[in-house]
């Protein structure tokens, strides 16, 4: 057990799974980097350095740099997965999914179903998402609701280093296509992470706080916001339950209902666009299954229905924040 | 300080405990308290437990109310002789708090005191609490447990003894992959652990499977093991809830595991989500399931216990106490029947398989008695 960042936890999961299974390969734009230069062995390793160091252990045969074409990356990785490898493909920014979505939506996600269960596609797609880095409308979106909408792919949104390592290990070992979503703002977050390999099963949400007065449900980066608001409320004498969804598909419906019934007052915090997002989906789930346990209307804290602004003051205003979550909570407390 | 004025402070249950919340005071101001009475209920990140009155007296003041969360060691109440003046009480509180604040600032440097020792190719993780006392205690946990199982025992007993608690191979922070899970192999590990720590004599406290290891150590090294406290030991009969061990190994979700863990306790309310999560974190590490399976195969054959230690127990010449929860649902308390009469038997009521966590004060008193007899 030692303190590691989210970035290091992801890197360690890749390193350990690649050592354990020679069928695991990493594919993407600049995942190795530095080809033909003096510093090749010490190259950057992805745009934010997550895959740094893998090249020297496994060489270019298994850490594969590609041209800038997401369609080719996903097509190549899906085919490789279908024919025996266990690829981890990188979609640098989730915003670029538009270019390659046919490979994911119509090919990868359908293989197991259309081939009568005879084809398995052990593909992991790692991708960066989320706002806060002043990266403007085309590099700041969340978009996980769009993947969650499609049956046949699993969607993972780790909120902390421990979960990042365990869930990525599970993603790689899983025999179905998995979209593994890394929030850019979390890479430097540190926490206790075992040095040994371990895997966290999909479909199990995690309770990070337990309380009696109000329930917060978050995913990815918003879990941290929920925890902080819960701690603020505790000082004022109100205790909160906080649920971290961990995976959006499969979704841990039992824990969502358990968490909401515990207090009867629910605030859902989701950084994705507000129409047809995870907050609306969960809200419907709660209303349909445990309406009688609710003591107040469900609150959803999301951005407005606009592209992510580039202007820093506007972006700050746009994203869910502790202040917004706290004031939503106080409306129903 | 007045000799009839005594502090009650937030206890430290286990290494990771930094603060606790007061969930309920069972007494009010001016009320008399008796030693051993349940005084209040405290909630930590991991457990909810009751704290007993340390002595007889009268509650004079609460310094923390229900719902308050305070650091370990903080003053939470005062008791003593009724009629003590407000002035004396306030003076005491002021003095206590100024001392406590200076203590608190010192403790920041305190590192986690998990240590590791290499035995063969295995790393064995342990915690020691040494006060240069002349007697040593070593705690050995059971199947699927770890050294934190002794959180209510180790700190308390460290007042009079040097205490050691270790993680067995395959458990806690020790090496997870083991090749041999036999009692003789594991008792060898215990002996070597004592050698590494230069312990020439030891009082062993073992739980369940760990109690089996303790018996093996004592029967093969009579001169060096000075006493035994065996909590719900294996090896004294053939009944055991074999499905508990199987399900503990395969349960991979919080809900499934919680259902299993509830079998361990008389009062299942003791189990909260954090406790279940800690155990899941351990179980999810590569190699753990295989090691637990290996241990299970040592203990069980065809739903029955296959280890019989009655002969070994009959031949013991050292002070030995067997402690058993009356409502133990894993290994029945009836295994204490027809035990050699030299051996003390203590049955605890309203108690399951985990007497040391469910009734720690009672168990600690029994351990003290065994060692001093």
C-alpha cells in the first residue's frame, strides 16, 4: 500500500496487466511517443503522460503509436480484440468519439450479440473527459451518457486512484468492450493504492459517506464535490450519504435505491449535458421504484444545456460546484 | 488535580482511528455509574461500539454531546464525587485541554507503525506496542481476518504487556500467495516470528483458525509458550459452518459479503459498509482467493472439520483458557464439553464467533487472568 496519483494508478494497472498477459497491447496517438528521437525511451507517453514508461518494458510491438485517425485506432483495436488480443486503445479526448463512433456503436458493441455469443471482444477504450482545464468546447465534454445509451458496451467512471487501478484491471480482464473514462482534473489526485494487482467488479457502486439527512449521488469527479459538501453539512449537524456510481453500465440500481431510501432526499450531481444524462436516468429510476420513500423532489445539479465555454469565468459558472450542490441540498433539507 | 475527579476520553480502537463520534450517552449528569456499565455508544469510520465505565462514580460534566466528533484522546466527560464544585471542574478541564493540545501537536509526526519481517520468502506484516514490560502477548487472527481484528484488545492490554499482532500469510498486508496452509507450517512461521523479535517467552491469544495455530505452537514448544487464550478455536469437534468459509471466499459484492459477515456476530448491527469495504479490498487482491481456498481445504473436508486437536489440548501443561460466544454460529460452543478440567472455560452470553470484538472488555479481563495465573 502506498500513496499514488490517479495517473500513477492507471499506469500501474497497465504495467501489471501487460506483464501478466502478453496479449495486452496499448494502441493510440503518441502512447509511446518520441519515435526516432534521442529521448525515445523516456518519451512523454500520451498527451498527459499516463502511458509513460510502458515503452521501455514492452517495446513498440506492444505499445503502438498510430496515425491521427480515431476510426483506424478503434477499427484496428476491435479487430485485434476479436482475433485474440486484449487491446487497450486510447481515444485521446472523448470529444473525438464522433469520428470513430460507428466502429464502437455498430461493430464492437454488436459482435457478441450478432454472432450468437460466439465472438468475444475484450477491448478497453481509455479516454479523457471533463471540463475545468480551459480547453474549450471541443476538449471538455463528458459524453458518457452517449456510451451508456448503447447496449453491449460497459462504461466506467472512476473517481479516485484506488478505484482507477482496480476498475482498469477489471476492464482489461473483462471479455466485453469497456469505455474507461478518466477525468482530466483527477490525474493529480492521490490516495492509498495497494502495490499488488486487484480488480473491482463492475456494477457495484461505493458508499463514501453514510448519513441520515440527505443523499448525494455522484460519478467521476463529482464524487469529490459531493464528499466535500457532505463534510460541510456535517459541521452544521446534518449527516449525508454519498454514493459513487463507479460504473454507469452496468448500473448498480440496488445501491441507488438503497441510498435514496436511506434519507428520502436526493441530490444527483452530473457534469454532463442536462438532457438525457445520468442524473435524469437515475432520477427516473428512483421515481419509478421508490417514489413513496421520497420526502422532497429530486434535485439535479448539472451544467446548463450549452457547449462548455472557453472563457474561464464562464466555465467556472458552467460546471457543478460545491456552492451549487450545497445550495441545492439546502433547498430540500 | 483533584483525586476524586477523573477524565473520560475518546478511546483509540485500532490504528487507523483518528476520531470518533458520540452517538449516544446512556447516562445523564449527576447519575451514578458503576464500573463495567455501558456508558456511551461511539461510532468510528469502521464500527459502532459501546464504551464501559472505567470505575464507579458520578457523572459531573459532559464535554462532548451526542453527534459531536472529536479526536482520539479528547476529553468527553468527567466523573468523580458528586458535589464537586464547578470551579474545580472547570480548572480540571482547562488543564487537561492545554496538556492535550500539546500532545496533539506532537503526534503529527507519528508514522503508521505497521512493520514487516521476512520469514522464508514471505513478508509478515505486524504491529507491536512495546512498553518494556516483562510479559509478551502475540495475537493470531482467524480465517479471513487480519491484525485489525484485535483493535479493541491490543491497545488495552498494552498497558501491562508488550503486545504483537500479525497478519497471517495470505492476509492483511502480509504476502498474499502461499503454498502451504498447514497448521505445522503456520506454527513454524509464528515460532520464527518470535525468534526474529527475540522473544524468549510468549503468551498466545488466538482466534478460531488462529487458535488452532496457537495450540500447535504450544504443543510443540511447551517451554516457550507460557499461556494460551483460545477464542472459538478449531479442532475441538467436527461441526463447523462450512458454507460460511465457501461463501466468504466467493462473495464479491458488498451485499453478499455483508450477509456472510453477519453470521460472525450475535448482534449483526455491528457491521457497517466501511467494514465490509475493507474486507472486500483485501479479498480483491490477486492471489487472496486461492490462499483462502488453500486454508479452507486444510480446515474442512466434506463439510466437517478435519483437524482434531483434542489430544494436544489434553496434554497442555500451561495456563489455558477457552473463550466462546454462547451464540457462535460458525463453530458451536458445545465443543467445550468434555474438555480436560485443568483448562478454564469461559462462555460469553449474547456473543457470536467474534468474542474479542463483540465483548472486548470481558475478553481482555479473561486474558489478564489467564496470563497472571
